[in-house]
């Protein structure tokens, strides 16, 4: 009997100091709290502890656990620090901590921590941490951390970390690791490691190591190790180790390093330097180093070139070996079935087997 009386007294003291209902512009709540700490059922805008509500609206701040069952109103607002759980998906201006929803957790201003959504995760103002969405992970702002989407990872801002999507990873500037079953696309430079099932595309420089099934395309310089089934295409310089099933092309720059192409290497407005090999043609304004191709078409050449047809439209400094070798200005040696050196005296310009001229 004394125990029953003691419990009754404690309950009276508790409920004499804690309101059972709290009215606010979002609705009412049943609160079991002292000085804002405890348990709240309903739409209490500020809770330290555990808050359970059917549908959030006019949220201010929850520190602890927030559980909802239906999607929030558009004017939900507020901040959740701690654990945010939603059957459809928790939402607030700021989600800090751990957020989980069968549908989609939504942070309208910013997300910090870990967020997992059965369908998607959305961070409208940027994110720092880990985002995983069954279909998509979407960040409308900068991302620092990891973004994983079953179909796509989309970031409308710079990414520092990992962006991976089953079909595509789309970002602003990307620094880190990018993976897309079909493509990795960056609205800016890419620096790090990327794999695109079909393509890796950057509206800027590409640096690091990159692999794609069809193409690697950079609107700026391409530097590092690149391997692709069809083509490596850079608007400016391409430097490093580059292999392509069809072609390596520098539209308005140089190609330097080890370059291997199944069909062609092309730097028509620049130079090809280092070790280069193509089954069909190497075309460039200046060729330096060692080259191997079916047809070499260059203005100036320095080094060694082995090809079926070596066409040097300017000056050759070094050795060419081929079926037919031709140089307007030879300073070196030609070895082939037919050799032409336009700067040799009459009678020595066209010679079989070898030709030579040394300044």
C-alpha cells in the first residue's frame, strides 16, 4: 500500500508541473516533460528528448529523437539534431545526426551526418557526411562525404569525397572518387579516380586515373592515367598514360607521355611527345620521341619514327624507318624501300633502301 501511495504522489507531482497539452500554430501535443526535456506526442515545436508526431509542421528544434509517420507539410522548417525517423521520411530545414526514411529524408537547408532513404535522400542546401538513396541521392549544393544512389547520385555543386550511382554520378567539380554504371559527368574539373560504364565527361580539367567503356572527354587538360574503349578527347593538353580503342585526340593542345590508340593519335595543332603508337595514323604539327604507326603525318619530327609511310612536311631530326619515307628537310637517316629528302642535291633526293642528310 505504501508503494502505491508513493507512486501516486510522484505522478501527481509530475503532472502538476507538466502540461498535458500544448497549443501551437501547428496543432497540439501531449507532453511528458520537465523544462522542455522528456517525451512529446504531437506537434510541439521544441523538444529535448523524444518527439512522436503523425505529420510535422512549423518545427523549430528537436534534440534527441524525432519520429513521424507521414510526409511533413511544406512549411515544416526547423532543425533536428540526433535521430530523425520517418515512415515516409523525416524532413526539416536542417538534419544533423542520423536520418532514416522508407521514402526519403529531406533536408531543405543542410544535412550533416548519415541519411538513408528507401527511395531517395535530398539535401537542398548541401551536405556533409553519408547519403544513401535506394533510387537517388540528390544534393543541391556542395557535398563533402559520400553520396550513393541506386540509380543516380546528383550534386548541383562541388563534391569532395565519393559520388556513385548505379546509372550515373553527376556533380559540379568532383574531387575524389566517382562511379557511374553509365557515366560520370562533372560540371567542372574532375580530380581523383572515376569509372564510367560508357563515359567520363568533365566541363573542365581531368586529373588522376579514369576508366570508361566508350569515352573520356575533358573540356580542359587531361592529366594522369586514362583508359577507354573508344576515345580520349581533350580540348587542350593530354599528359600521362593514355590508351584508347580508337583514338586519343587533343583538339587544341599537346599529347605527352605514353599514348596508345587502336586507330589514331591526333594533335593537329600541337605536338605528340614521348612514346606513341597507333595502328592507323599519328597526325600532329610536331612529333618528338619514339612513334610507331601505319602512317605518320607531321610537320616536324625529332627522334625515331617507324611507320609504313613517314610523311615529314617540314624538318626531320633523327631516324625514320618505313616502306616510304619523305622529308622536306632531312637532318638524319631514312631507311625504307623508297626514301625522299627534298633538301638533298639532284640525284640524291630519291633513293631506295636508305637516304641521309646531316647539317
